[in-house]
């Protein structure tokens, strides 16, 4: 397999200016800052952004027109943000995949420890697997449904994008476990789910919604008697 080509970028050349004005200094500072971020992120669109930044620098110095320089810089910033947005969304999807793998490992670990310790209070193995699977599916569906609207253009740390996505399925599993307890022991009752199969389906739906909607688990917990107080006052 051929070695991956290293990122190549030729820094722009800022023409010298005698006695630069405040506006020139400001736009040139913005240009240098954006160029540093382009190099840091190793953007696919680095060449396009570089051309726009060079045009902005030339307009600010040779042309002595900070307004035109600002227009070119604004275009460069848009191209930069669109590129960052695309890359970050790809890393977000990768983070979700990492999170799904993590909950698979977690499910196996839980079942293995339960079998080793002969725990009897744990849910049946097939129910544990179902909970993890539906919670993970809910997380994945939620991300895929709104991927085009997730705003990540200002986040320059790829690791943070990856981690923030990976924890979503794990949090969904935690909430799904709570939802399982609430529904199994009928701490919150739902009408129309009377047969065992219907109750099982309700638990699966709840697990899915714990991954799909960040508010669902909170709304479910808010229905528990001990999460409310009389007349809005905290109980002692």
C-alpha cells in the first residue's frame, strides 16, 4: 500500500506595508489566524482557502483596500467552515460507530460478569441484549436523521467531536436500563400494554427512544412520584 501523501501547504506571502493602518493590521491578523487553522486541520480545500487569503492580503496591502480584503477573507472563512463542517460530521459518525462497538463490548461484559457471579436480579440475557441493541439503534437513527443539521463548523478538536459522539450510545444504554426498571416494576404505568408481549414491546420502544430523544428519558423520570414535590416545594 503506498504511503499516504503528507499534507502540503505553501504559506501566503504578505507584501510589506510602510506605516500600516489599524484596518490593515486587523485584517492581516485575521488572515494569519485563519491560515494557522487551515494548516492545523489539514483541510481538503486548503488550496482554495489559500488563494482567497492571498487575495485578501494583496487587497489589504498592495491595493490598500481593507473593505475588499474583508470580502475575500469572508469568502475564505466560508470555505474553511464548510470544509471543517464536513470533516467533523464524518468524525461524528465515526464516534457513533465507536460508541456502538463500546456498548456491544459492555453488553458482553455485563452478561459475562452476571454469569460468573451467578447474579439472579439481572434482566434475562436476551432482554439485556435487546435493551442495548434498541438503545444503540435509537442513537444511530437520531444522528443519521439530523446529521445535515448538526453544527460542528466551529469545533477544531477532532478528538472532542469523536468523544462527544461516542458517549451518546453509552448514555442511551444507561437511560434504557433505568427505563427498563421503571416499566418492568410499573413505577410509571401506560394504558393499553397489558399482555407480556405488549409490555416487552413497550420496553423496546422506550429503549429506542432513550437513544433517539435526549428528552424522553428525562420526561419519563419526571413522571416518577419521588421526582415531584407538593406545590413545587422541595420535600425535606
